[in-house]
C-alpha cells in the first residue's frame, strides 16, 4: 500500500509537468560485487549522480523537473528500493527539479540541502515530499560526515554564506579505500578559493575523479582548485547544443593542461565510474564515442623571476621573455617559492 501511494504521488507530479517519455537504458546492470559505483545519469543540461556501495544508495541532485521519471526509472533498473540519503547541492531547478519525483517514490534516510527556503515551485515540491517522509532537511556544515556502506563522504563546503546560489553548492568528497571522488555542484571560483583557504593543509582535496563544476562553465573549476584536486578524470554533466556554450573552451583547456581526461554526458550518455578501493575505471553508454582530451600547450605555468608570481600562459600580466621561468605544474611552481597570480589563477 505504501509503495502504491508513493507511485500515485509520482503520477501526480508527472501530470503537472514531467514527461512520460521512456528513459534511456542505464549504462549496465548494477554489479553485485563489492566496491563503489558512481552513476552519472545523463539528464542533459543538469546534474544527477547515484552512488552505490555495499547495497546502499545515495543520490546527489536530480536533474530538471522533466527528468524526474527518467531518474526514477534509472534507479528502478539499478534495483534501488530505498535511499540512504538525498543531497540537493543547491536550489536551482536543474539540480533540485527531479528530486520531488524521487522522494515521492523512494523511502529515504536523510535529506541534505544548503537551505530550507527558496522561491520556486519545484523547491517547494522538494520540501513538501521531504516533509511527507517525516524528514527535515539537514543543512550540513563543513567537516560533517555521511556514511554510505564502506564509503565516507565529507562535506567540504560551502564555508561561507553567499547571495549567489551557485556558490552555496554543497561540495562532497567521497572516500572509498585509496580512491576519492569530488562532487562540486555549481560552486564558482570565489567560493572555491574560500574553501581552499578555509581548509588550508588540513584537508586533502585530491580526488581520482572530479564532477566538474557548473557543467563546465568558466566561472568554476579555477586553476587553483583543479591543481588542489589533481584528478585523473573529470565528468562534465552537460546538455548537447546548450545555449550556455558549456563546456567552455577555457575549462576544457585547463583540464587538458592538467592532463585530466574529460567525460561528457552530451557525447557519452550515462557514465559509470567504478572503484575497487585501489583504482577507478570509467565506462559509458555511447560506445561509438570516446573521451578525448583537447590539445593544450605544453607549458602549464609561467613564473616571473622578479615578482616570484606564476601565471597561466594566457594571462595579461606575463613578464618579459628574459624574466620567465616555466613550470609543468602548480605544485612545482610553489615548491620553487612562487605564488599564484591573483588575476589568472586566484
């Protein structure tokens, strides 16, 4: 009876705006073995990731409102019966939109968001279905932990209050064995810098895989943040032919300069990252397409021998040729006693 009522709740949502088109099939049936699986569900110009570990499931964001049935169907195909937690990184519709449909169907242990108030119908629906489950939205603080089987998630940000909702995005680091994943929502460069300053050396930001911030917008994924995370892989959740021009060329170039292999949902469809605790492997739905790092210049950073600042090669404040020194990484420049340029790196 409870399941039937939940399905009737979902039907009510669908009748008020969700598409009844059948969803695309998942990447692969959920393996029964041990490990951490992260499903980056292709929800177009939006975000949605399902984490699976030791028979437990956690959902980060839910795409747009019209993606609600697709997300629910994807979870059903993975054998999900309940969720340990649902995380809304921030209240914009392309992140919270599909979560009411999920909460209408799936019993959930906890719900997290950076706020309990936001002026939108879909966020009101998110709060309504949270309340229907007898839950209260938890606003996490930096350093809070969320357990998912053998995986531990740590809240890294936001570390301040911001008027811009993107910067309020909950940032999570998921640690499984020796491997780590970073989920950044739409956090932008200002809040990234604040987060790095807040933690300093007390937090290891390194991750094997980064969910690239804000769909690959140049407002996010600063060089300093990418250097701190130093991932092998970057997943960009983005819609084909979107009007924002995401992912932007500047971000793709930064990823390439740092030897980060990019996986895009607009090209590859659903993306599945699997960790055995030692290494991360990535597979994807559209086998006709391949991830490919765009060409980038060999020199990553250029230092000024006089000011002891180092810059991106595109910076307007590059020193004269005779005063330049080249570095292959941000860490190499810092080890040599150089500090980042405030204009191009932050």
